[in-house]
C-alpha cells in the first residue's frame, strides 16, 4: 500500500463514529485533498469544549459558521458572540459558487445551501433581545471577583448582601448597590456598626470607584430587570433545528470589563440553572466566544480562576465552550488543557516571537508520522486547518490537515431590511424589551434616609426649644423682685437706721 492509502485508512479508522457526528471536511496529505477521507466530530464529545485559532483572514469565522450550522441542523442550539458583526448571514441561504462546488467535490460531500433560525441578542441599546441580569443574581462572591476586590473589600460586599437579605431590600441594578454602600457609611452607619461591625469608608470608596468603572463601560444597561432566562437559549424551531442565538457585540469591543462581566455571569447562571446531563449522546447548548483574548487579556487572577473552574464543571451540564482567537497562547494554559477539539488555521511567522509561538502551538497537537506540524501551520491555505478532536471514547483522533467544508448559509451580513425582519419576527424581543424599575433598595433607602433626616430635624428642633426654655428659666430665676431690691438697697438701710436712732 502507498503512503496515501495507509494515511487514508488511518483517517477513516480514527474518525469512524457509531453515533451521530458532524463532518467538517476531508483530510489532506502533501497539499492534496483525499476525497472521502472525512474528518468527523462525534456529537457525544462536543461538550468537551474547543478552540478555533488562526491568523486574520485564514477562515476562523467561516469554520465557526460551519460548526454552528451543523449543530443547528442536529437540533443543538448555539450561542455566538459576534464581535465583528459578520455572522447574521446565517439567516439566509448561500447563493452558491463554482468554487464552493469544486471544494465539496474534492471533499466528497454534496453542497446544500440552507438558512437557519437565528435570534439577535444585545447587551446595549442596539436592536434585538435585551440580555440583563440583576446584582442579586451575581451574588457577593462573583461580584467581588469581577470587581477584583481585596479580601477586606469582598467582606464588605458580603455584608451588603447580608443586610439586603435581612431587610428584604432588592439588589436589582448598580444604583441599588451604590445606594446601600453609601447608606452603610452615611445615615445607616450606626445601624450597620451595631449589627455587622464597623465598615471602612476608605474601602467603600474604593468599591464605589470600581462600580463606576463598570458603569462607564455600559454596565448600567446590563444590570437590571427583566432578567434574561438562559433556558431561552435552548429553543428548537418547528423543523427541529436548534436556534442560533447571535449576540451582537460590535459596540463593546473597547469595553472588555463589561464583556468579561457578562460572560462570567452568563456561564455561572447556566451552570446554576441547567440540570446534570450525565453521559448523553449530544450537548444541550454550545457557546462560541469570538475574540476570546478580550476576556483573558485584562482579567484578574481571581477572575481567571473562576473561569477555569466553570470550564471544568460546566461540561457536566451538557454545555460546550468554544474559544475563537488568533493564537492558542491567548488562552490560559489551565483552560487550554480542557479543550478537546482544536481547529487550527494557518499562523504567520513574521518575527522571531511568531516563530517561537508557532513551535509552542505545534506542541499542543498529537504527534503524527505524517506531518511536520510546525511547518504545516505556516503553509495552510485559506479554509484549511489542522484538526484534532476526541472520539466517542474520549481519545484524541489522528491529527488531520483538513480541507474545511463551506458554510451552507450566506457568508455575509444581513441588510438592514433583512435584520429588521428577523427582529420583528422574534418571539423574545417583546418579552425582554421593557426596562422594569420596580421598588428596590434604592427607593426604599431613599425613603428611609428621608425619614432619618426628618427625625433628626425634629429632634434638633425639640432640642433647640428645650435649650431656649432652659435659658429663659435661668434668666427669670436671676431677676430680683423689685420690693426685695428696695428693701435690701443701701439707701433704704441708712434711712431706716436714721429713723431708728431718732426713736432711741
């Protein structure tokens, strides 16, 4: 047998699946695509997380689109973080092209143009389904980690939450939390000190500044009601296709704090809400996080530890996380080691640092007798990638340089008219568009502070009246009776003595 035949058998045996799977393309050897040497990913291992990496313009977004389409077609809902705004085309069928037909002929699978059910989500004032969460849903630990607080400051946050629980004060948005924080060192200082101990003004000031930083990045739009129900991410349409939820983030690329805040809260909420999945045949939900370096670049150590912990635990809930970034080194090692599927597009070596990064990247993939991995990484063309997955038993599949299949949907964005049609047809926009501002900690404490001030004013007024009364009383008690004044005067005494002498 030739090397090509041996490799063909090697790929087919390594990627054979008994259960359902999705096909991402066909294996390549020495630059030639081997027709029908199909690279498949079992649905059963898709909750083991993954990575899509590669230099700009090498095809990462198209790979993300292909995976999302195939998952949707298998009835698996998807959430996409759309940083560049170029994924809405999933709602329309591909117009097709002779080059696409040629590519699929090489791969050995037919090309079928299709459109998919999508939902447009937003964190800001853009059109779409508004995603919000309350401060209470975050809890003191998660909020402290997001704000990167010290142990002392985290303790104060815990006290604030405890006070609100004890007094039935709703913590819905950031103004609620700020009001309680200010109350703790202002009008309510004595109450807090008696119940929970002394709270440092310097510490509360520092916490307040960090909350303002979140507000400046748009956090005031994210925190509040109506809270988004994560179960709405798992909808299936009448054709049995999973909804592809596209979160438009084009307007918050320069606000990484808000993005990481949202991501961590969403993952925590999903973990708390979804039941244990066990060893199922397919995942409940797949999340693709585009431009993943924005999460990790400015994340504090506690935040990274929280993310790593969630990545390890959340797969038991049937959730798969897929990070999309330019270089695998953008992802912390603790998280990178948890990623079962790796799709690596080409990397470019322009500097010594780039060459070093490529050597490190090559070491993340299984050893193979068929490729010089570091060399292949720099020679892959557009729409080609190195693929390493897990088989149905959780074992790494053979490393395969792969000709990736083309997206079935449009590889372009929707027009404004098309986008409006999608949003107008949404069942969720109306459910979440109203901004509810019910009575919560802010309003209740405002009334309480008003009452405290009125009580203080009344007490001060009573004190002033009492003081005035005492002063008047003192003045009256020291004023001499006119009769006594005459009788005790020196003139009167001399006159009386003179008269007395005359009689004597």
